[in-house]
C-alpha cells in the first residue's frame, strides 16, 4: 500500500469520526435542574480522577515505542532488568487511591442524591403519577384531576415528586436534562424527585428496552413559569377527552409513536388501581 493511499484512508477515518461526533448531543453536560447539575459534577470529577491513569498510559504508549525504537542506539540497554520497587509502588498505589476516592464519592452521593429524597425548596412539592405503558407514558396530576399522555408540564423552581409504576413490562423513566432515571415496575411504586431551574421543553425517554415500540416511547417535559403552567392546566381541563375505564382500556392496547393527549378528567384512584392490579388487590382482573 503506497503512502498516498494510506494518507487518504486516514483522512477518511478522521472525516467519519468528525461526522459521528458532530451528531452527538451531550445532554448530560447540559443540566437544567439542580439534580442533573450535581450529577454532571460527579461525572466530571470521576473522569478527571480516572485520567490520572489514562493520561500517563497514553503518553507512555507514544513515548516508549519512540524511545526504544530499533534505530535508537544512544540509550542504555539492560537485557537482564526485571524489577523496580518504585514502579511496583506506583502501579499499585495509584489505582488503589483512585478506587478509594471513587468509593468515597459514591458513598456520599448515594445519600445526597437519593431519588426518594425530597428537594429542599420554599415551594410546595407537586406530585405527578407516572405510568409506563406499551409504548407510551401516562401522567396523572392528582391535585388537578387531569391526565396527559406523552406530555408533562411543571412550574420552574418547583420540586416535583414523580410516583412511577408500570402497566406492562419493566421500563425506565428518564428526563436527562433534569437528572436521575428511575425504573418503572408493575405492582410497585418508585419515587424520584426532580426540579427544572430553567424554562424550556426537555425530551423524556424510556431508558430500558421494552419491545418493538421502544424507540418511539418518548415524551416532552415542559418547564413553564407559574402563570403559564396554570394556563396549561386550564387548557387541559378544557379538553374534550375523559380518561374513563373504557378509554383507559384503549390506552392499554399496544401502539407506537403516540402523539400527546390531554384528558380533562381522570379517576383519582387510577394509579393505585394499576398497582393493585398486579398485587392481587383487584384479584388480578
């Protein structure tokens, strides 16, 4: 292979890598809430700590082949060398210190970022009930007696407690811009506290594969000021849709790429009934 062809291949690889990286959306490094912001800090700190090993290895991977190349006759040759106490101390001590550091960080943040831990705020926490379905998300606002599909809204700087369950297989509720993902399992209630600190529309996803409609199981999380949020609630209350038993059974049917829906009325006990359906509370019916 001639030099010109080798150069062309390298340029092609670099161009492909540039195209791939250009399409990356580093959403975890663009936090829009206090939880996501703290998690971003943990990711950055962890990366920096691990780079203590990675960077020297990269440097040595370049320096050693250059220094000990066949044409270099000026360096000392030690064919019988086999041990160095200093090298042994470094290669064991550094990884141990890194593991200890990461362990301490993990221990502390396991409590400080516990998804069940309420977010401190002078505003009252709002509750939203979340149900994973095939392949859509149902959101119930018990305080307002409304429900939506594949769309939620929340006031900025207001803590939100999401109560999460599943009416189908295990799933995962995740709004990357706001933080922690939490698993949704049938017959169980999980909780996660999140808060948006900026107005905007943030994509929500299913972070656990759940079948052929998984790729379209997405929703919009809309952060509004208090006045706009109240207007949104009134808009939902004026919608013609009613989430009665018949309509809920229709939602249970498998469907893909479902557009947002609004329901002006919902059974206030629906979330509890969904959980009890899988725990024998409704005799499994």
